[in-house]
C-alpha cells in the first residue's frame, strides 16, 4: 500500500460557522474573466476562521505571534487520540492521553472527538473539550502542537464566547500551537489502528504578528 494524503480541513464558504464574536466569512468575485480578463476572489474572514491554528499570542500580548514560532510546530509525526463517544460538553481528562509517548521527538497530538459530524449545526458548539489537567500532561510530555476536531480545545459558551480558556492558557503558555475545526480524523484513526504511520501538516498563512491563521490541514498516512 502506498502513502496517502487525507484532507483534515473544512471548506471556506460564505456564512460558514465561526466562533461567537468572530468576523463572519464572505467570499465573492472581485474580478471576473468575462468582465476583467481574469478571475480573482475577494475574501473576508477572521484569522480564526474554519480549520485554523492559534499562536500563543491569541491569548496574551506577551506570548509569541504566529511568525515567531518555528515551522516544526506545524508539521511532523502525529498521534491521534480516540476521544469519541462522549456526551455533549464532556471533559476529556488526562487519562485519555496516557498513551502519548514521553521523551524522544514529541508528536503532534490530534484529538478525535467525532464532533466534526456536527459541523454547521447548533450541536457543534456543545463539543467535548480538554481539561486543564489534560493540557498540562501534554505540555509535561513535551507536546507543543495539539489539534482537535471541534470548535475549541476549551468549552464554548452557550450563546457567546467562553468566559475562561484554561486549556488554551496552559498550551499557549508553553508556546504550543493549537489547531481547531479539524475534520476527517476517523479515517486517520483507522489507519493508525492498522499500523500505518501518521504525519500532519498544519501550515498557516504567513501573517506577521498574527494570533493565528487558517490552514489547509493534511495528514500523510504511511504504508502498512
């Protein structure tokens, strides 16, 4: 079996779901081939739109911005943690991450909650989330990139932004990268269970001084 690429990104589209309070997304033609000789798309979106990464600067002006982080934060060997089957707004504690290796080259940790199945519905905001203790365990094991197939690694507010971000504070405080709104992790979990290696690419737009940016997240599955 040859290697395989799996798209872990949601499509960018007008009116797509955004975190409460973030800019709405709108796409439309700026130039057209019929009128102007070329097609150019105009984009209006926030830095946290769709599948994206958070830089530590997202929560604290004193922490590194997106362009101050090493590229190694955004690509490398990955481990997918199976956190599926939980109830809405369930906490994912440190016990879920006991299998994440300590020592050596720390992997990118992708958390599969299965909540991407609710993308575009009201249920999406009621996603499972990482506890502060879970985030601390990952940091203590050297992990500096964590992704999740949900709106946030922290609980989202019922009708607006959350009041606190404990998992963000721990991860960003360790200069870690957080990827959110991933999709397609079921397929990657199945490949991992079959003994295939997993690598992840979460490369953001090069935005100087930014809090984060949309990414085209991709997993590379190795041969069996």
